[in-house]
C-alpha cells in the first residue's frame, strides 16, 4: 500500500470539488466548500507505508447490538474518567450529575488543574484520584485534607493508568489530550473496560495495535467526540456494504476568511480566536490549520473501516451539522 505524503514546501495549490456531486452541499452549507484531493496530480514524495500489511478490524463495521449478559454491575454504572478537567471530562461529569441514578464515578485523573479537580473530587467522591503533574500532588492532598472519606491519590502517569484500569470501573472515558492517552487506553482495554473514546490520538498513533487488542479482550470502543459519535449513530441498522462515504464538517477555523497573502503575518493569538467554539489551545490551533480535521479522517477510517477515498471534509462555517453519512442501495441477486 502506498501513501502519498505532502511536504509543505511542495504544496502549490489545493483543489476544491466543483462537480455536480457538490451542488447539494452548497445548498445545505451556504458559504461552505468541499475539500477533496486532486487525483490527477501528485504532490510530495511517495512513501511506502506498511507494505501489504493487513488492515486491523474496524471498531464498528456495522451495528451495535445490546448484550444482556454484558452487564456486571448493580445500581448506577461505575465509570472512570481520564482527563476529567478538560472539555470532555467536564461534560461527562455534567451528565453524571444530571443522571445520578445511571452513573457513578469511581476514579478521576487530571493533568494540572488542581483547583477544578478538587471540586470534582468533593462533588463526586471517587475512590481513586490521579494528577499527572507530580509536583502538584501535595497541593492536591492539602486541598482534600478536610474530606471525611479521602480518596487514594496516585501521582504521575502511573496514577493515570491506575484510574483507567480501576477494578470497579466498567467503562472509561478517555478525554486526555494527545498521545498521553494511548497508554491509559491500552491499560483499560487489557483490563476489559469498555472505552468511550474522545482521545483521537489513540487510534491515529496506535490503531493497528489498539483495534486487534480491543477485539481480543472483547472490549467496545465507543466514539464520544461529536463527529464520530454522530456517524456511529447514523450507521446503526445499515446492512454490510451500505455505507458509501463519510462526510466530516469543519468550521474552517480562525483563518477561514483570511486572504492567502495575509497568512504569513499570522500570530499565535490570531490562531486562538476560533470563530465558533471556546476550546483548549492545542485543538484551537489545530482547527485553525485544519490539522485536527485530518486527524479526524484517520480516526474515522479506523473506527468505521471506511477507505480514505470515501471520507470527505466539508467546510461548514455555521457548524450546525458535525458529520453525515451517505448510503447506497444494495441490489440483491
């Protein structure tokens, strides 16, 4: 299998889909356009990638069937959250707070936001807490000194891993940013925990290893990010082969309306001015460069088994729709 990698100095232009195929998009997304590779032109160097290596099984080749025998707990479902002080983690805890009869938190892990972590611990009373920044562990202990039932505290990466594989947790929400989420996710899978995946780097960096591991341990990897969660819901009930293509939308980021000749004057502060969302710095910059959307394409490939040629990106400034699927009619013979 050959992969064409584009080297930045060799990029001279980017083509936009202008066929009748995109006319429906212009109606659905006013002011938007579709990014699509120009198959007639080769940019960059041609690099051999895992020559003839077998593709790992996708996380979700079809529909999800409920497994009555899978439930092993009584009462609210016990969960762990890795990255509890980030956007995904705080939203997850909002859901737990609104549904105390359905979920309970047994372990929390955060990076360095001790102030918010302390509030979360006092509210949800987990059994285990981890702070990745080891220098903050004493500050965390002091802030929790007045709790009657103090949680166990494990600092550093080892603590994050222990949160991910906590024996009482049934599912783990992985909201930690970057490749730091890979080891905890692997530990959770090996411990038989279902994964609510919001850490895209887990599949981007480790998809060929992580997916077979999940199948081996009979673990479900459920996409938690809005784009991939929507796709997951859309494919439920589709027969094999009915998924024609996946469409991911992008707001266009901070530089969406900038003229090309002005991009050389860009400052970090400019990249952090997202037109639609208030997010962390890394993902906001990745949105400005559209790098984040490239990562989402790779993630969709591993989650749903779609070929890269069957995954397209639509610039949708309004950010109303986050993703779509296109189906095809199967003729039975």
